[in-house]
C-alpha cells in the first residue's frame, strides 16, 4: 500500500467492508483457546498495511479476551517486508483510537514477510484477523495486455488469475492452520463475487486504464511498461472460498464455522449522495484508488523515482477529472465475505 500515511488517509472503503465482520471477530475472541495461564495471548493481524484499519479489530479482540481473563496480549502485525511499518507503529500508538493508548499490558510487534510463507511459530496464535488482504495474489500469473487488473473470472484473462487465486487461498489457509493454536480462531474478510460473478467494483480501474493508455499514446510511457502494470487482486466465489475446507489435507485441521456475506456500503458514494459534491467524491475516490494501486502499478517501473511520480500524478489527475464529470463511474457495491475459521 502507499506509504507515508496516504493509505491510512484513504482506507475508509476497506474499513466499511470489514465492519460487518466485527461480531465474528468478537465471537472468535470469546471462543478461542488460550495459552497456559500466565502467558500472553497472541492476536495476529495478517496484511495490516499502515494500521488505520487495525485499531478497531484489535480493540474488539482485546476487549473480548479481557472479558474472559485479565491477561497480557501480544498483537502481531504482519505484512510484506516493504510495508511502511513506521507509519503503522505511529498509528496504533498516537492516533486517538490507537489501541496501545486504550489498553494497558498490550504489546505490539511486526513481521515483515509474505503471508504466503510461514510467518509465525506453529501453534502461536489464539486469534487471527485478516481484512482486505487475502485476495491479493502471490504473483501475477499471466500478462494482462490492455487492462490494469482482472478482479473476477469475467475479466479478460480471468482463468489464469482464478487458478492463481484458488491456489493462493488454499496456501494462505494451510499456513494459518499451522500458526493457530489448537482451538484457535481466525476471521478473514475478502472481496468476493456473487452468483452472477459480480464483485461490485469491476469498473474502478477503467478510468485509470484510459489515462495510462493516453500516457502511452503520448510517448510518456512505453508499451512494455504498460503491459507490465497490474494490480494483482482476484475475488473468489462463495463455493471457491469454501472449497479448501472440503479438501482432505485441510479438513482435518481447520473447520469453517461461519461464512457471512454482504454487499458493503460505499462510504464515498453515500457522502456524495448527501452533499452532491463532485470535487469531494473525485478527490476521495482517486485517493482511495491511488492508496492501494500506485505501488503495484507505478512502483516497479524502471524509471527514476521523480519520473515515476510524475507519470502517476498525471494518471491519477486524469482519473480525478473523469470522476468529476462522470461521478457514477465511482459508485461501488462491493460483495464482501467474512469467514470464521477454527483450528481442530
Ligand atoms: C488493502 S490493504 C488492507 C490493509 C488492512 N488490513 C485494511 O483492512 O485496511 C492490503 C494489505 O495486504 C497486504 N498484502 C498483500 N499481499 C500480501 C502478502 N503476500 N503478504 C502479506 N501481506 C500482503 C498489502 O501489503 C496490504 O498492506
């Protein structure tokens, strides 16, 4: 995600997609097995980014755990090594809702490693949480000419992305099964597709794609660079999300306790409906899209950083102009899934 607080400032959409999973997380913390008396309880936050959306779930889990036993809690924030962990530690400590300010005898630490690899010792975690993260792929399975992402199987090249996403999801679950204590609980929130294959936000990068194509047409970006640009997310269906729990290798270790699904409210569109302020919608929408897409789209271009930044500025400014004139292109109806999982 974008470093330096940009993701934090524009993470309202991800936050509102995760709100409906709050009761599942509370239940997870009420039911999870705890380590032997006197030891700290471990809460793991997989794919934490810069912490804006970690404070609320951490507070839910800590409150529910403390209602059971007055024990120290260790919160482990996990993300990719290049994540901006400095901003994360500022957010959990210094923000008004920072959980380190709100609770005593709570410690925080970070692990900088892909969650498609082992990240913590076996049997270490009592309660796990992962929101808006496990639909990010471990790799781009195939080039995606003419598009910036393939969020669903209905997209161009969707089949290769679908296979990658199903493999990654099974791997994510198997690794978390290792890291959970027996009787531990894990809540995972991801974007999903409904029975018609709709995710509710498939159009969000279309305007940016047009802007990037204009950069290519103007000679500011090479077509090879454009061809390498992709946001590696993919959203699975209800059946695909549940499939690994029926596989012999995983079924003996993890069980699916509840699978909640909803169409998440769109906080940016709701604000626009109230105010009618196109400038504010265009700015908020572009900030949100930039917060999650700039590092993967522009970060790996082999250009000097100032040139990369200038190209990104041009593309996102064009997206903002487009949303000002066509606000309806910013409207989303995200299909979200939350899975409560237990370790046998
Ligand atoms: C959209 S952010 C969500 C952040 C936060 N959980 C939230 O709800 O706002 C997705 C996060 O997942 C992380 N992520 C993606 N792939 C990952 C991987 N393979 N290992 C660890 N983290 C990953 C990204 O680095 C990013 O910080």
